[in-house]
C-alpha cells in the first residue's frame, strides 16, 4: 500500500479496488491518487457509495436529534466518518 499511496502501481486492478474500498487511504492520499488514471474510476465509485451511505445514515439518525437539533456524540462521529 505504501507504493500505491505514492502513485507507483504494484497491485493489479482487482486488488487495488478491494483495498481502496475496504482499507481507504487518508483524505490527503485519496485526493492525490484520485488524479491518477488507475484510481479515477475506483475513486468515483468510492465517493458515490460513501455519499449514498451518508445520506442513508443521516436520514436514519434524524429521529435521534435532540431539542437543539444536534446528535449524540457517538452518532455524530459515525456520521462524520462517512462524510467525504
């Protein structure tokens, strides 16, 4: 993964996709490698899945909003994890 994060392709396309989905890079590394053609399609798919999941969780958590309109800390942290 060290080489992939630096933009050097050492893994095949299938393994690269699995790693990108299930072991995502940090935001800075994702932004850097998203510009390379090897990661462009995987990155777009990752963004779409994350946005869909964020919307789903946001709608699910609306019933847990308190009177001030904020979520409990564990729910808010979980929601922030899925924000891209």
